[in-house]
C-alpha cells in the first residue's frame, strides 16, 4: 500500500511540474510515467532506509484502530519529491538541445 501511495503522489507531482515548466514538459503521459517512476523509486528507498520505523509506527496506529497520518504524509511527500526529481531530470535530458 505504501508504494501505491508513493507512485500516485509521484505521478501527480510529475504532471504538475511538467505542466508548470514548459521547458521540461514531456506531455501528459510522459510526465505521469516519469513522476510515477520517481515516486516508486523514492518509495522503495524510503522502505529500505526508513521502513522499519514507519512499519512500527503504522503497526501501532493499526493496533489502536487508526491511521498513522505521519507515515501517510511521509509517503506522500517522498513520492512527490521523487516524482518531481525524476520528471525534471527526464525533461532536461529529453529537451537539452
């Protein structure tokens, strides 16, 4: 579930940054794919390097019947950041000439 959140967040921010900055725009599909890939990458990295702590917090939140909003915000922010970075890099590489 965490990776899905990061992918969706990355795709959304990839579209946003691609639309806002015409120099790096890859088109709707390109922005979505690049952003989603960045979200996936950052979600995997977050799981590898910070996942143990996030899983523990999420487990505690589920035990009391709630959603760990801190972990959710972290996943959205991580996916969004990754989406922006990969979309910008892909757009610059594609449109460098």
